[in-house]
């Protein structure tokens, strides 16, 4: 039986897409902290245990407390996504739910392990012997990375659908492992996991850079900046290499997306690399051109043919303007973060210290939000760049949506909830920054005993 | 037995665990709402927070497990339920967000107005969410969700006698389970007075929930005759087990035997869920979509079954350790740190 239909009204389709974009774009930030932060916290705690340095111990306490809030909000905002897969895109789930079910089932177990051990790690801080307690943090780190791998392998499958046979629009044969390990999985999952560590690392470093700018330059704040910053800065060059390979992968496997990212209309050889610019009225304007550079990047020689948007009918092209803009922003931020890391690397190599310039701290404060912007723009690039398909060249987004009327009403409610959630999360995290440090999960109940 | 049947049993076991563990966490919010003013309700709220704090996220994952099992193994059924019942399911999703976030926010707050605000959101969403989950179950059980995308009525599929009854039953059940579990937690914490307070609440909610369940049978007889026939036919033993276990838990509560009372209370609730399943098996979406028709491709079922079994090998010991740590004597080392 074919389960597919079109949206009740065009507005409902837009509403479903906006709702999915907002809840995913929101969750992805929390998920990055969920993947990256446990490793930083466990590392700080380990250093504290080994060296007896109180600054590390205090940092571990503080980060664990923030992690408790971030993980809870991330867990529920992730649950909403699994609801929305069915509520908004039943056409996708009815036909292909079984093809992508295996990685989701594995992700379910990874999330389970993460939740169980996070409960132990946060709440048994003073109940278990210190070394055993430290060890309970390790499954949290591993499961977080594993969750990211499984979930992104599903997104990779949407870009490179494999592992199923279709007969008249019905799935007749499924090879779940082949679907999970599709050609896009290796690079896309690594790109996302590294991004998570960058967001968490620069994000935490930014908080301590802000405090140092206000004159709090003690050991606690210095380590609070240096530890996560170093991790994120060390990952940045690797991330750029992976990103470059991913773009080359697109040239061979998903050329329409690359064409949209580069604003490239015509298929040809000797293609220039365009920096910046705006795609308006069907062509790229005001861009800086480097002759033959895109051809060289894709195939290492100027004669390499790069496919343009003209290779597919107009109805199968993604909207170029946002994809091009977002891709450029992501790359620019990535290169900027690389330079910022090099700055610290150089001064550290020369005189074992942070750069003296206040501009280093100012830029580090910016690096946190910048990493988040790079994350979101990268996500928009891959998601919008896949349009009009939800499953590339197999299922159009418009054919996957719930045909029920009134989806826009759901969007309004969900929007309101996310606004409140954002305000409350930022407020609570900001208060945690200044609160007295107690053991990670002692809160009002201990402090307000009558 | 086929792989599809095994997977259905596993999914239903996951749903049962969600009801027994996650449900009790919702019930904690119910009692948090009724605990009274900040000073009077302090001891109760503290107990609730200590009991559910370390475990609620793990308990919550059972729901995700159930969702994933259904969309992987019975994709058409999942898509039909989600698309027709998208209104109550959206409300459930919002309730889950509000509850989890508010609980975590309250944990991190120290000022009274914040505690009130986040506590209120936590308590309200703890009542709303199980109600709509129950309404969804009622819609499916009474045969109002046909196979197909948004093929059922978007409102009457969940706003009908069976759904309303099931929603009320779900709220009552969560409150009942939480009260029974909390008696034991309070006694372990050395507060016999608090244990007594929850004992009274457990007895009252047992009577109310039992009445809803009994009255519900009449609602189902009028509203969903096929389900009624199943419940009073093939599933009758389970319905009786539920009733007997419920009465036993009341007797045990009255006798202040709190630990065995937990077992019988859980049995009473589990028997209702399995009674429903047995009553309508092998039909998944009444009147005529059966398990074998709705099942995914055999290769998917096999891979999922292997994954779930291997996953359980990792998960079950971890979960048992989590519960063991926090069911032992309360945080003595934490207390000495103050």
C-alpha cells in the first residue's frame, strides 16, 4: 500500500518545514554540547584528581552542573524530533521508516546508555569512590558520540539513499546495514561530530574569555578558557580538511548541492571559485573570482568538469541564494577560527602564555556564537541544498508531509514554546555561571532547608 | 513465533516499562502540584525531586524506544497514528518539553519565584502529558485510527468517550504509582510521617483510579464494543489480575507494607496494558489491520531484533546499577558535605 499524499494547503507545507527547521536547529546546538561537553568535563575532573589542582575540580563541578541542564533540555527537544518525524512527515516514515529504522534503534540504545550513566555521573558524585565515579563519565562520552554517528547516518542516507528496492513506489526489499553505511556516512558523521566538539569547546571558552575581559584573570578562569579552547582549536584544521573532502564528495555524488553552494549555473571545465557574492535573478553577482580554482579543488586540474544547476530540470533544483550564502558564511567562520587558534598556538610556542592583546579575548568571546553560526549555516547548507527532495531523487519533501489541515496552528504553538524555552535556558545557564559552586546536583532542596 | 511478534512483545514491554517508570515520574509532578505552599510542601517536593532526579531521563528514553520500534517494525501503523492523532501528540510533545526543561531549571534555581514558576510548569505538564497519551491510546483502541495518512477524523479520533476515559485513567494511574513508590522512598529516607502522607494519597488514588477503570468498562461497552468483547473474553484473566493486584496493593498500603505494595501496584497497571494488547491482538489498527500485514520487511525485523537483544545486554545491567545506587540508603555522603 502506498502511503503518500500532498499537504492540505501550501501554507501547511511551509509550516511543517519551518517547524522542523526550528526544532532541529534548536536541538542541534544542545546536542553539540551533549556530545562535546562530557569529554571536557571528565578530562577536567581527571586532571583535578591527578594533580590535586582545585581549579580543575571546580571547573568540573561547574560544567557538570551546566551539563545537567543542557542534557535535560537536549533530551526533551530531541524527543520532540522523533514525534515530529511522524507528526509532520508521515509520508517519509510510512515508506522509508523501516529502511532507516536500524540506526534509529541503535541511537535509542546509545541515548539510553547516555541517560543512565549521566544520571549516575551527576547524582552519584559524592556516593561513589572518586575513581569509579570518574569512570562512569566515560560511557556518557562514548554514547554521546555514538548517538551523533547514528543520527547523522540517517541524514547521510537522505542524501545518498541506498539499501532498498522499490516496486511501484513500495519498498519491497531492505538491506538495513547498507542503508546505514551509505557513501555519505563516513564524511558526514565525522564532520558533524567534530563540529560538536568545536561548538562545545569554543562555546565554553567564550564564557571564560568574557570573565577575563572583566578582569578575572586567576588560574580558574585561565584554565576554563584554555582547556576547551585548545581542544576546539586543535580540531579546527582537521575539520577544514574533512569539509574540503566533503565538498569533493558532493561533486561526484550530489553535484546539484555543490552547484547551489557555489552558485554555479553552467556545467563546464575551468570553473572559477567564487568567493562571496549574492545569487540574484538566476546568477551570482558581486563575487570575487579565482580562475579555475573550483575545477582544481574538485579534480586537482583546471580541465575538471564541474556540474552546474543546468544538469537537472528547474523543478529539481534547490533554492540557491540561502545555500550559497550559508555555505560561504560557514567556510569563512571556519577559516577565522583556524586563525584564532593559530594566534594562541604561536604565542604559546614563544612564551607559554595567552596573547597579551585584549583583542584575543574579544575574539574568543565571539568564537562561541561564531561556532554556533557555522554549525547552523552548515546544517542549512546540507538540508536546503538537498531540496526539493527529502530522500534525494526518491521522495519530494512536498510528498512526505502530513496531509492533515491546520499544521500552521501547530507551528504557532511550537514557536511560542521554543521562545519561552530559549529565554529560560539562557537565563538559567547565565545564573549558573555566577552561582556558588556546590556538588553538581545539589540545588534548592539543600539550600532552602527550613 | 515470528520476528514481528517478538518485536511487538518487546515494544509492548518497553511501553509497559515507560508506564511503570516514566508514568511514576509524571505522577511525581502530580503530587508536586498538590503539595501546597512553599513551606508546607517543602518535604514532599524534596522527596519527589530526590526520587525522580537521577532516573527520569533514563525512564523517559523508554518512550523513544517505543516510538522507534513502531516506526521501524510497523511503519504504516506509526504513520497512520501520528498523522491522524497529530493534535494530541503535538500536545504530548509540548508537555514533555515543558516538564523536562522545567524540572531541570528548577533543579538549578535557588530563588523562590523561580522555584514557583518552574515548579508550576513542571507540575502542570506532568498532568497534561499523560492525559493526552491516554487519549491517543483510547483513539487507537476504539478503532478510530484507520490505516492511511490522516485518514481518521482529526478531532473525534481523540475527543471521544473512550479517549477521555483512557486519559483520566492514565492521569490516575501515574498519581497512584507515584504515591505508592514514594511511600517506600520516604521510609528509606527515615521520614515515617511523610510515608504516611503518601500512603493516604495512594489509598485515595487507588479508589479513584479503580473506579475510573470499572466505570471505563461501561464506557467501552457502549463506545467500542469490539474492545469490550476482547476485554471480557480473551483478556478477562488479565483484567481480573489487574483488579486483584489493585485490591492487594490497597491492603498492603493499609498494612504499611510499602515494598510489596509497589510490586502489586505495578502489576495492576501492567495487567491493564497487556489486557488491552491481548484483547485486540492480532489487530493493530482496528478493525482490520493485523500485525503480519503491518510488519516491515523481514530483513529489517531480523536486524532490529538482533540490535534490540544486543542492546538490552548492555542496557539492562546499566539500568539495574542506576536503580541500585539510588535505591540504597539516601545520600549520606552528600549530606555530610553540607
